[in-house]
C-alpha cells in the first residue's frame, strides 16, 4: 500500500525526515525513503527456509539492506532469489518458500503477534510493556525501567 494512502502529507514528510535522521544516527547515510509499505509475506517465507538452512541472519541482513538501503522491491521473486543466493541458501529456496507450509508458519507467527496486540514491525516486548517502530535509545531505556530494570553506574 502506498504510504500517502496511510498517512496525511504533513505526517508523511515528518516521518521521512525522522527516519532519515534516525538512520544517520546509526551511521546509515544511504537510507532510502520508501513510497509504499511492502507485503513482506513472501520475504518472511524465504526467511523461514533460511531458518531451516541455518542462514536466517545472513538472509535477514541482506533483505533489510535491500529494502532500507538499496530501495529494492522485496516482493519481487527475482530480488528474493538474488538475496537468497547472496545469503548462501539452497538454489531452490525461493521456490520452496511458496509451499503452503512456510506460508502457514508466517501466518501463524502474525496471528500470534496480533493476538497479543502487536501490529507493527519491529515491536519490542519487555514484560508487559512494548514499543513499536524505530525508537531512540531513551525509549528503550524507559521501557526497561518500566519493566523493572535498574540503571547500572
């Protein structure tokens, strides 16, 4: 879905500026502002194959970079094949990910998340508290404090 269908123009501009500055704070200066929210179901199914093959982290990193840094379409099978190859997955990983079993896994994870009130990625849960989205360090510190963590000196 296009972002301008989800958010008013002034909020969309503010979000873009926030995300670009947030990324720069972590040394990511090649952040690409997206115009639409991708359907990640297929990429997540490939990630399930990667999990089985012991290559989840490699695939996840490549998929994140492809989307956020390179502006690539992670809904496209050709892009997914390229990412899978680069992560060292088996040659048939993308085709296998179309199997109903992998899609059921993705759907089950989403249903479980929705059942506990998680509707955005990323969401971080600590005890009964949670925050979603790209948040500054201070938000995580507050989350930890609410959950009972004590600040170390």
